[in-house]
C-alpha cells in the first residue's frame, strides 16, 4: 500500500509535537529534495514568507499545497516561549485570512448545512469559552481594565483594536495602514460622547514593533491601553469593538458585543458585523453558531501537545482553561522556604509560568504588609506545633504544598518526581482541624455540567486503567472466599499527619484492625501494608496481636486489583478510601479524611463545617479537577488531570513493553547459553 507523504521546506513544521495527530491523512513527513521520497502533497505555513519555497515546489510538480496555521484556540502561552499548539488550521484551498480568494472555511460558510448537533455543540463551546474567558493565547493577566470611572455613569466606552505593522491578515484581508486611521475616525464620529479605548500591542509602546494608532495618544477622548490583558477584560469594559482584521473581533462577538470591521476577517460578510468592505463571494447570512461551527469545529483540528494524541474542542477548552486557572491563581512572587534541592527542581513548574519563585532556607524574620509581599510556600509536613509556635506571625499567610492524588509511577520516598501537587492557602486537605481550599471548594462550588461530565469520564478512566496514587507494580490475582463479606483494611504510615490531625480515636494500624474485627467478627479481612512501611522507610508495622486479626495479607497485591474484588474498605484516613469510592465500594472511615462527611461514606466522626451532600462526580470534580496542580514532566508546563492520566497510561504501557523486551532478551541469552554450554555435551 502506497504511503501518503507530506513534504515540507520549513524545518519548524517537523517540530510540532502533535503533527501526526493534526494531519492523520499522512503516514510520513519528509523535507522535499532530490534524494527524498516523492511527496503526495506539500505543507507550509499559510502564506508566510517561509512557505514561498513550498508553494513554488508544489506548483512546479502539480502537487496540492496544504496551508497550515495555528488554530483560533492555540495555547496557554506563546510559541516563542515554548508552548506547542493545541490546535491547527489545515486548508486545502486557501487560508482563512486571505479574503482575495476562497478558503475551505469560506466555502463551508457559503454552502454547507449545519445540523442541530453541530449547532448545539457550537453554542455549548461558545458558552464555555466565555465562562473560562479563553482567547487564542491565554498568558495575559485576567484583571480589570485599569480605567477611571466616568463622571457620567451613562457614558460608554468603545474599543478600537490596533495591530502590528506587517501582520499578514491586514494585507490579505483588504486592509492597509489607512484602514486604521479610518477606523479610529469613525469610532470617534460614531460615538461622540464615548471614551475611545485604543488597544495597542505592548511591543509597540516599548518600541520593539510598529503599530498604526500611536497618534491616538494625543487625542483628548482616546485612552491608550498597552497592558498585556486578557481580551475578555477588555470586553467587560466596553460597549462596541472596532477592528480591521483582528481575531479579537470574533471573540467580541462571542462576548455579545457589536463589532465593526474595516477589513475582511473570516467572520465578516456574513451578517454578524458592521462591514466597511464587502466580498462578492460571501453571499450567505450566517448565525454566530454557524460561523463558529465552521471555524472552530470543522476547519480547526485539535490535539494534546503533551500526549501527542488527537483531541476534541471540548477537551482542548478544558485543558487550556485548567492551565489558565492554575496560572492565574498562582501568579506573582513566591518565597518557597526550606525545600530540599530535589524538590526545588520542580516546585517552580507547579507554580506556573506567571510565578517568580525564590528558595530561601527559612522564612523571613517578619511579615510585611506591602502590596508586593511575596507569597510564602512551605511543604505541609514541616508545619508541626513547633513550627507554628516559632512562626506564629507568618501562619495566616503561609501556603502549604503536598503531593497530589494522582502522583506518579513510583514513591516519593524513592525521589520519583510528582505529576501533581496541591498548593493550599487555607490549610491542607488531610487536616480537618481547620478548613482547606479543597473543603471550601466542595462546600461552595457550583459544579457546571461540563465539569461533572469530565469528572465522570475521568473516574471511569481511572478505574478502567487501574490507576492509583503511586501506581506501584504488584500481583494482580488473589484468592478470596466466595461466601464471606470481604473488607480491605489499608495500612497507613502511622506518623502521617492525616492520622495525627484527623483520627484521634484510632491512631495505629493495629488499633484499626482491632476496631474492624470487633465490628465485623465474621468478615474476611484483608490487610495491605503501606508501601513505605514495607520498604522500611516509614513507621507502621503491626504488633503481634494485630497479625491474628486479619485473614489474608495482601501487601504485595496491586491495590486496584484488591478494590475490584472487595465489598468494603475500612480506613482511618487513607487515600485508598477515595479510590474505593471511585469503584463504587462501601467505605467506612474512622477518622476525617477529605472525602468523609459529604454523604458518600459511613463515618465514625463528624465535621460541622461539611454541611453539603455531594454526588460522587462532584467530589471527583473538586478533588481531582479543581484542587491540584498538574505538570507535564517533558515540557515542564502546567497541564490537567486528564493529561496526567494519559501520561501515566503511556508510562505503564512502556513499562510493560520494557518488561517484555527484557524477558525476550533473557530468553535469547538463555537459548544461547543452552546451545553453547548444554547442547555441546
């Protein structure tokens, strides 16, 4: 069967992490050249100068030229800062910003029929983009526009959007430098009582790039805004938007603003905008949902750059929204105090690209109330009674850090780098003596339908893939009596802070086994020791009497294999109880773990702050989607829970392949040994 080969001339194309997922119609990608295989088509960056050679090569050889461009929802940060694209436009006809000729997008908008399912999906995605305040790039701070209040409360503001000189979309969209002057004059004339907010690129003010509207700074009714701000913060403050060809105009439509176009961007000419130019090819009248469906659903392709796998628009929205939320929450200066050199290697990755971290050995001597005072970050296990006494003045300002719930393949005690951590400004999830951000999330969050759907899908994936916190290898089979009620008792590290703070009555593994046996004299009790206790690194061994209280020792059995077989889990505060809930097991708690008190477990203790009944998916949404920070270890960039699960799935699969490879190697070595040393006798 012939291979479909995509030829390219720009070396940057092959560096796209998810290129194969963006272009599944091709089996191979190869630079064009005399000694290279003949391509089936040639790919290049739209109409950029770097694509000139590719377009000429395709024309000379009668091959299709396929134009690539970043999609309309690209990434958290800029490509120059190392952020790979999450979306890509693939156009066989032209390219969306070239209004001088047709493109695949324009052809769809002229003639395609959109079914109700597409339009429903489009409306849902528009709502999500608006709610999560996402744009093409999402690195800019999401804070209110710094403008003074109008003296007259009825005054309005109009946004006029500048673009940098040389932007290809200006020329190919029928615009010019004069278009920007006309746009500004019209905005001033159309709105004589309004303040005109002129958004210019920060690099223009810094002198690094040229714009078109620097002269507006001298107009008494114009206010120049050069701050790098989230576009939705601009939309919050204005009534209408004027653009030449900027994509920001389409995002303004999604925000419900009136949009005036002085060029021909892809969304002009369909009856949605006030247009100063016309395109004779664009004859149809389209709704916002139809233009969105064509541009974001049909025209744009999506992939997860961290896993390399194809994705949907909804999955891409969820990933970038999670990245943005983590970035904004942790933006600013940090003093990460007392962290080991090993932890300092990855702490900054979890704080995100908008954080600036320094690593003193100890907390500063006194607390400052200055506006730019750095946030203080401490590993949670360091905060004991002595620490609290010595640093009483700092305690209200300290953020605590701890391992997340989907951590790694391997133990922290073995210096396995985590994929998730939690960073909590109120307390920490395992300490019920005070509120934590997780508890507050679970008590107060309004879990949206898309978030609950994600939680359900994540829960099902974790169960199907047999993933847990550490994902340590273990035996997968155990013989259990078929006629007895079976209880799993997971051992814990007895010095663990969750026991000290949250399990005052039952404080040891031996005491837990006694309580379980006393309450369930006829049950089959299975005990699984904590991996750190087995390794000898932590405290938690059973006393002699406790060893008589259980029927089976399953310390070397995979925890997910056990949870699939038992009827219930009884625990002080182990995360195993949460993992059991994911698998619909009955869970009895003897302390106050984070998952107790929400109506999902049978609890020996009560927390009056937890006054809400949650669904299992709401618990999962708060615990796994909203509370932790996740990092891709390859790029060292923020990601989300679903991405980490995929990375763990890949890691486990690679581990299996490595074991098979090692087995095959040992078999070959044995055959060689047998043939040489045994066969010769």
